[in-house]
C-alpha cells in the first residue's frame, strides 16, 4: 500500500518537473496577446520572444527567462534566427499577425502580400525551419493562432476578406501538418480566436469593444500550449465569446 502511494506521488512530482523549464518560442510579442503570453509563460519556462520591435519589449519586460529575438515577419527569413535558438524547442506559438480593414476592391497588391506573409507564409516557413529542433522535445507542440474569421461557417465581415483567407489557410495547414508529422508525434493545433481587445483590433475597429482582454486570452492559450498537447492533434478549435 505504502509503495503504491509513494509511486503515485513520485509520478506527480516527475510530471511537474516534466512541464517546467521548457524552451518556448512565441512570435508577435511586443504587444497584445503575445506580450501577455511572454509574461505568463516566463514565470516557469525559457521564452524566446520573436518581435520586430525589440525596444518596445525591452521597456516592458525584464527577466532572465526571456531572450528577445529580433525578427520582422514582413521582411526577414526564419533561417536568419536559427542560431539564436536552443537545440531543442518544446513549444512554438505562432501568434504574430496583421489586420488591414479595407474593402476588397481597394486592397493593393502590397497590402495583400503583407497580410499573407505575416499571417501565413512566414509562420509556415518558421515551422519548417524549426522542425529539427521541435522533434527532439518530449512535448513537440505547435500552436497556430488563427481567427474565427477564418473558421468555416462563422460570421464574416466586410473589409476582412484577405485577412480571413490568411487565417483559413493557417487552419488548413495545421490539419495537414498534423498528418504529415504524425510519425514524429509532433502535435499541431490551431486556436481560432474571437475578438480580443488588442491594439491591432482597436486600430482596425476603433469603436468596437471586444468581450475579452489580451491577458484573459493569453491565460487560455498558455494553458492549452502547456497541457492540451496530450489530448489534441490536428484540431482547429474556436475560442470565442459573445458580447454581453
């Protein structure tokens, strides 16, 4: 009886150590949800925060657990930061994104390229370049941050056609990569977020009040990234609440 109890509590202890001190890469970290994720996850894990605005992040955060990695999703290529990251990456959270609220007929080719580059092309190139580092981890979880705008059957809004398309593409590639890397047991999931009161949303929709704050959504994403890889793979999960 005593041995069974001892074994149970030892298992809990080992499991606790198992999820501590992870190497976590987060993109889009200078503001909003990404910034809150850095604050939450750096309490127990080593964070590699990718951002195009390093000074903005440095002003806000000071921690030995955080390494700020300069990376501009509009212009940089992922291989340029490969040497700045550790040999093993446990979790990648693809959070960087951009939103341009503009009628479809008025979008310029450069604006379309920017939306697709930041929201789709660069994130999948980052995954591609980091697979070798992720596959060495016992966790192996890639969390892509999508949008309800790209979720099939959800409400769609004028001015967000290409943004929604870019997020729909991220949902589809998540499902595909879960199958393609199943032999390595790398987990890919996409969280299709509803409206959150971020700086990006405020800029695009100045008069709209979202039902969730960035910290609230970041707490959910952090918990999902750390623990739910055991239960989900290849899933596109809606994460949204309605305004009261």
